[in-house]
C-alpha cells in the first residue's frame, strides 16, 4: 500500500510546485517586459512623445503609428513607453523610501517596545487617516505638482504599512529560540535585530514590497489623473486617462490603452508578490 499512497501524493506536490512557479514566472516576465520598455524609452521612442502634429490628431491605431494619436497628434505608443518609465520610477522610488523607513521603524519598535512602540502605532493610525490623494493635495498646495510630490505622498503612506508588517514579523522573531539564545550570551538588542531578526524577516519585507508596488502604481495613476503627478508635458498613464475623458466616443483607444497598461502592471506585481510569498513560505514548501 505504501507505494500507492506515495504515488498519489507526489503528483499533488508537483502540482503545488508548478503552481508556485507559474505565478512567479508570470510576474517576472510581465514586470521584466515592462521594465525593458521603460528603459528603452530613455533612449528611443517611435516619435518624440511631446511632438504635436495637429493634422494627424485622433488617428486610430495603425492609421498613423502603431497605436494611433491623441487629440494633439502625439504618438500614443511613444507616450505609453515614456509613461511606463515615469509610473514605474515613481512607484519603485516611493516604495523603496517608504519601505526602508517603515522597516527601520518596525524593527526598532520590536526591539525597544514600551512607549516607543505605542507612539509608533498611534503615528501610523494618524497617517492612515490621511490617504495618499489627500496628502498629495496638501503637498501640491505648497510644492506644486511634480515627481517629488507624487513620490513623497506615496512614500508617506507606505511608511506605516511597512512599519506594522515589520513590527508584527519582528515580534514573532523575538520569540524564537535563536534570539533567546543570543540574548542569553549577552548580545545587545541592536546586534540581535541586525544579525538575527532582520535576516529572518527580509523575505517577508521583499514579498510585501512587491505587492505594494501594485498599489503604488494605482496611486500614482490616481494622482496623475487629478493633476497632482508629474507636470505636463511629461506623459503619465493617469494623465492620459484624464485627457481621454472628452474623447471616449470618438477615440476610445486613448482610454483603453493606458488603462490596460495600468491593469497589466498591477497584475504583474501581484503575481510576482504571490510567487515570492509561496517561494519563501516554508509551510508552502513543505506541502
């Protein structure tokens, strides 16, 4: 009977592994292609994205250029390519800044505990009460719309997100035997945090960052849609959606194409995050 049972279990294990690899590979491929397009836009686009050709305005895909033109005769493909760089660079920068600051705060709170932990959680509650859109509006009133405003607004919102996740995972690590042993031999709490806690939670931070990048893309698109992102004429997917509202019946591709780009990017980051979570999760690996 033993061989029969094992033969029934092994295919299931292989299917779980294949499912995990599919999510991870799909995410890597999608984000890799988008990153390649973004980098390519720094050196080459079919036409200058800000070049206006009024005589060719609102041309459908393949009639003038691969993806047509907008209301000013600008090449839509070129704008999408440059918008890919603008959206990805803002999202990655914001998550990197917010994730770093939030992770430091969370790890520190787990090590210090007491009033510092309480104060950090209350500060997180205050920041959560101000969504990124409202934060960007406040910053925009003082700084004006632009890349810095968008990055700052998203990063400020990311700090409490990472702080809470990192605090929870760090507290779990502090209860492990290896941390208790490090305390017993006289290591400082700072040393334990750097040498023992951080290496054991970094995979969870990476997974959370991949998932939050999808949210950052949506937030950046929303800010650009409201005119709080990068200043014109720099193209962004959110502004392309905003500009397309007036021409939905005449040129629906102006809204469909940037909308698909946003959806594909969020899908790619979500798949990447799911694949990394399954890859790093020892409970999934043991199934």
